[in-house]
C-alpha cells in the first residue's frame, strides 16, 4: 500500500521539489496516476481548504500549496489523459462585467482545479452573455461569479437572469462570492449558493456537483 500521507504532508508544507520527486517515485512504483491524484493531491488540497477556513493557513501559504499541486499535476497529466474519467465536473468562473478584481477569483479557480474539477477561468470584466456562451460551449455544471465592488454586484443578478433566459438554468448551478457578497444576496438573486472564501467555495462546489 503506497504511503499517500507523505504526499499530503509535503503538499500542505508547500515543498515543490520534494513533492515532484514523490509523485515520480509513485509512478515508478506503478501506482495509478488517478490514485495519486485522488488519494494524495486532492486529499491534501481538501485539508488545505479546511485549514484556510479555520484560519490555520493563510492566502500566501494556500497559493504556495496550490502552485506545488499544479507542478505535481503536470507530471501526472500525460497518464491522466489516458484515463477517461479524471474530471469530477466542469466549472466556468469569472469576475462580472465592470469589475477588474481577480486575486480571490484566481485563488478559487486554482483550488477548484486542485480538487479535481475542470476549470475555465474567463478572467475579469465578463459580460452576462459571455458567461452564458462559455457554459453552453463547455457544457459546464457549475458557474462561479465574483464581484469585489458593491457597484458591480447587480451584474451578478443580470448574469443569473441571462442564464435563465437562455434556457440552461436547470443544467448549471450558480455560486457567487466576493468581499461585499452575502448569502442573503445570493438567495435574493436566485443563485444556488454563496462562499465566503476559497476553501468554502471548493466544499460548496463539491456538494452541488454530487
């Protein structure tokens, strides 16, 4: 039985050199790439998410772990491509039109990708119709909307309405977040959920995609 705990611990610690060596060693021992991903890397990022929620880890440390996870993922990717079922769902994410903030949204995107989801990050200043187009093209099951300004929050409502009018609302769950955003606002505009931080966003995404 392979020792996944050492991979988990190294990922949380954010030691890229050591983690990439461990992943290569696991592949040399003919451990399946999907097993390394699920039992080692994703399990580790789940703990990172929990530690972030509990304020035991902070954004610089979380970003470091996510970056280290990305490097390990690159080693696994060729093997994972041969496996048909590696994605646990597709997510389209972006900052709404009129808003140029992206640090928090990018952290959420990295965390979602680290948890095994296929993430399409549309960037900032994204119009409602562009979110709709991306959800349709990628056949996404989850749409993440970010706003960091009270003045751009109404654009979240416009985006939810655009998704509804396009006829795909029953195919996609919509999650919103950002400093001024609240659960009440999410309920008011008809979103499926609200996450106060990246760790909570990953947990919510997994719950909604089950």
